[in-house]
C-alpha cells in the first residue's frame, strides 16, 4: 500500500472540488479587535478587519476578563495539573460552574474542554444512564451532537429540520414506555434560524421525553442576562440539559452543560470524555467566570450586537445580495459554488483587508456554499461601509447573480 499516494489523492480531491481549507495566519492585538494583522504569503504584514470571528461581543479583549486571567496565572500557574478527579479541580473551576448554573437557573453545571466535547460526551453517555434510550435528533444538529448520538450505540431517530410534525410522527411510532430524549439547537449557526423550542418542549411533555438543547450560538447574546434563547423566551425551566460554550460570546475557551445536580453528577461519573481529560487551566476558568458574570449585567452589549447585525443585513439587502435572514445575529450570503466562494474570500482579504472565511461542504450542503459574516458591537460604521463597498464591487466583478433573497 502506497500510503503517501492515498494522502495525495485525498488532498487533491479537495483542491479539485474547490473546498480545500486554508488557514489564514492572523495576529490579534489586544484592544484592537476586530482589527488584526494578516501575514501575506509573501511575508508582508497587512492590516485586516475580521468579519467571521465567533468572539461575538469582543469579550476576548475585555479588561475585566484579562485581569481575572492574569490574577489566576499569578496565583495558580499555567495548567490545572490533572483531570478533574485527580488534582485538576480548583476554586476557579467550581466558581465558574456556579456562575453557569446560576446563569441558566439550574441546580448545577459541568465544565468540559469544549462545547464539542460536552455534546459528544453527554449524548454518548446518556444511554448508559437510561437503558433503551431513544434519541430524536434534528437533521441539522451540529457535528458534535451527531457524533455523540452516533457513538452511544442506542436507538436514534432523525427528524426533518425544525419539523415538529415529523418529530411527532417519530415519537408516536415508538414504544410509549421507552425512555426518550429530543436533541436540538436554539440557533443554527449556518442559516441563523431558530429552533421551535416551545413546541418541542410541548411534545416532550406529551411523550415523556427529556430535552437537550445546544445554545452555543446564543449564550451571552440573548436573554435578560445572556443565558440564551431559552431565557429570552422564558423556557429555561422546560429544558432538562442545556449545552453552551465559553469560546464564542464569552470570549475564552471551554464548554459545559447545565442541568439538575443528579444529571450533572451522573454525567461526571460516567462520561469518558469528562473523566479522562485534563481540566481547563485555572486562568481560562477564571476568565470565563469573569466574562459570564460581566455579561449578566451588560444588556447594552447585546442590544448593540443586534443593532449591528440588523444594519449589515439591511445594507446587504439593499445591494440585492442573496442573504438568509431569520432574525438572528448571523449574516450568511449564499454564493452557491465552492470555487467562487473561495475566490470572493481571497479577493476580500487581499484587495480590501476584509477577512471572512468561505463556508463549504460538509459544513453546509453542496450548492449552498456561503460567506458567513458575524458583526459585533465593535464593528463600527467605518468597518461596515468598507465591507458593503467591497461586496458591491466584487459581486459585480465576479458576475454573480443578485437573485431573489434566499430567506
């Protein structure tokens, strides 16, 4: 077997399809986000504006967060020193879990190294706790949820995206006595649409199912204290397990679940993805706790964030760009071709100093390739004007259709 040739073939296929992923080498500079420095292929440094980051509120440079991290480094050093069970639980981890439980109105929270791991570890562990569990999963759930459901070895049902009628059909077809769990998201990150949370909770009540929601693209950004869409819609008490991230709106790193004390205790005790993983560094936990606490008292940041998203969508619509708009903060412009998407991204970066990563298959279905913009409170009028001008010029230059709006 020529293993190297096989690798060459696999990589070449991505190049041929126009979806080979290129990492853009950027240098973030504290206090200047969304501005950064890009090192061009020729080695020259070029100022750029980041329009595709997940640090939605700029909390990665918030002085309160940085001060908490500096204090923790000085007090506790760099790493945690072990797994949570073996010397890796500190006052910083416990403080963060308490902040998160309070945020979501739950008895407890459990930290993971990422929201991906939190989803994977929790969903793959639940059938051990509830033998015979059937998991009903939205067709557009995140890869981490899909992987967790796939690996658990139990029964699964996939319902059409946001299709409550289809979910009902699947629930009605199964044994009423079987344990059940419905797994879905509050904000789906590629189209920016919302899950029908209340309707799914109603079905869960009717069929005796647990509910599991992924709020990673909503925590920090929606609700009176930033707990997400469930808080905004006053539905948190109806969700059994809430998954969230510390790496997007909270601007740091890590993931978690918030649930009952018994649920968190059981996942803590049975999930290999929790048991055998070194815990987050104390400084990360301290910064995340400071960020969560800060955003509980900063509704003005959430309001400004939503305003910037509305402004950008309005201006893109005025250009006739094929924009998907479901009312969330996510601004996807459909290009529909991987080569054209990459070309637009490259030209925006090189010619205008605007960084937005192309989104291609398998992240989105073929034919829906897109540029996904994530405005923030620190993207001001100057940055928005430059982006709108660049998109207007390049869309015409590339002779792309300004068809009817995609959503």
